């Protein structure tokens, strides 16, 4: 009786752990980041690469911080301070001690390229997944450099087998995550070098095989193998015919009947994963029928019997709809506006607003163009300029020197604003209608003729 009760208790414990996850802790100290927000994010899935926030906290005055997250499985996560970020593998129930160096000099340039957040582990065992994957990638890169001719010119299959044997001899009894990571990195080398064709890859890695949604290297190899699948010539079906059916929002069963001709896609789940990835890629092709693509992504998400496909379809749909013309405008910036501004005025008029910074030659030069627009259209349009990473004194100096008369404010939360509005470079412009729907994103820059756009919208 006692044994049965003990076994039942263990089973319940394991069930709760696997269902609700285990608390993972990250703590340590940062340099030059006191008062900044440190965030921990992860990818909602490795196919849409949609980022989701797990937790965040403010770095204390002494540079210390602590983050905790409830994880159900191993996750490739992202540590973020400002615009600087770096990836880290986290395992459920583990504790990680970090030393982070934040570089304030990189705060401006990262609007274009996100800078690396420099960190080191403190007292982390060499058996940790972060070290093992880093070590494996280093060995693999060295192998590729030393054997480039044998792999890519002579197509020597023996060298791949030797490397694979050597790696698995070195990493004896690897965890499931590490083994899959190694398997698909080696598969990627064999495929990209031409040592294995698609059919061979199919037999070894995809035919009647599990889809490793939770492994980032599997997803990387998947993206490589099926890159632009719906755009490239295919020996098993006519690609142009398939695209024609897609752009007229054909029935999914008809589209799948065409894809079934590819022997690699006999498995329904794999076929749907390839298809939804291909729809996303087609969305960015000039003159594609974006409405049809969004319709099919939505339909697949609703009709699929695979939860992971449903999640990926939803994430892709949200990505493609976010900040697009005709969609709701996220009014986070309202919190930044001067309290003395008449908020009712924002409801009655169009809103033209821009993000800028100083120093930025293009930003400052185009402010003069905005001044001309403001003088002409201020009766029908509210103009707001938001400065990111600019001292208050710099804004006051700019307004006084140029005698600008519209609302120019300093962002209290510049990193959050930049993330909310997906700002990749400065200056950035938006035009919003009176119902808070996006009219133009990005709006035309003033000096390239934004006045005609105003005339078109305002009918004068």
C-alpha cells in the first residue's frame, strides 16, 4: 500500500512538473545599466521566430538583477537591455549566475543593427548545454575551414562520416536536445555541400520522423531545406500552377493535392509546416496577393489538426498584420505626450508623428520639412515628434533655435517605444486617421513629397 502511494505521489509530481514547468532563475550583476530594464524573452516558436516576453525587472543601483521564469522545456531565450541582446539556453529548474557588460555607446547605432549584449557565466559547469553547444559549434566551424576543399569541391562523403563519428565519440550520451542539435547541424553540412540530395535527406531525417518543434537547429535546417519552396522550380509539380491556386485563395485540399506529388511531403503535418512557411515567404514577393495569403494562413490555422501548426499560423498572421495599413494603431505613445496636450484633439484629426534622435543629420534636416507641413495643415492634422535617447536640454535647444511650434517631446521609455513601433532606423514616420487606423506606415518622408499625400487624404 505504501509503495503504491509512493509511486502515485511520484507520478503526480512528475505530471505537475511536466505540465506547469519548473522555475528557472537568472541573477547577477551588470555594468553601466543601473535603472535600466532587463528583459528575458523567448521565441514563441522557431518557425515564425515571434518573440514573447517571459519576464523583466529593473537593474538595481548596485547593478544587481534577478529574473525568474516558469519553463516547461529547454528554451533558447534572449536577454535584452536597451537595444542590446544576446541568446542563452535555459533549462527548467536551473539557476544561472551572469556577469553582464552593457555598452552605452551602442545605444544610437542599434536602431539599424542590434548590438550584442556581452555576458559571461559565473561558476557554470562545462556540462551545461550553453557550453556544449558553443563548443560543438566551434569544433564544427574549425572542421569546415580545415576541410573546405574536401567537402565543397571534392564532395568527399568520408570526411563527413569521420567528423560525425568523432563528434559522437566526444559527446558520449548527449542529452536529447544536444543530440538533435548535432544531428541536424551535420545534416545541414551534408545537404548544403551536395553530399546528400533531398531524397536522401528525406529518408534519413523526415520520412516517418518526429518534427522537433522545440529544437532551434532543427528549425534552422528546415528553413534551409525548404527555403522559398513555393517559388523555386519543382520536378514534381508545376510551381506556377500552384501559385495561381494560392493567389485565388483555392481550397486547401486542392492545394494539398498538388503538394502531395512531392514524395518528401507525404506526411500531412510536414506538408502543412512547409506550406505555411511558403505562404509567409510569398507575402514579401512584389505584386503577390497579400489578402489571399493571409486568408490561407488563417484558414490553415483554423482547420489544421496539429496544435503546433495552429500556433505557428497564428503567430505568422499576427506578424503580417501588425502595424499594417488599415489596422489598429497601438497608442502606447499617448503615455509619453505632454499632459497639457488636448487629447480630444487627437480623436478629431489625422495624426502625423515621427521618431527622431540627436545627433542625426537626416532627422534634424527633415524637421524643417515637417515645419512647412505643420504651417500648412495644422488645422486638420496633429503633428507630434518624439525624441529617442535625447537629453531634455537638447530638445529645448532645438525648439528654441528653430522656433518649432508643434508638440516635440522626449520619450520616457525609448526602448519600449522603438520595440512597439518596430523602428529599424531613424527618422521614422506614421500617418494615422481620426479612427486610429494606420493610413501609411512608413509614411513618406517630408522632403520626398508628403504634401501630396496630405492633399489626397484631406481632399484639398
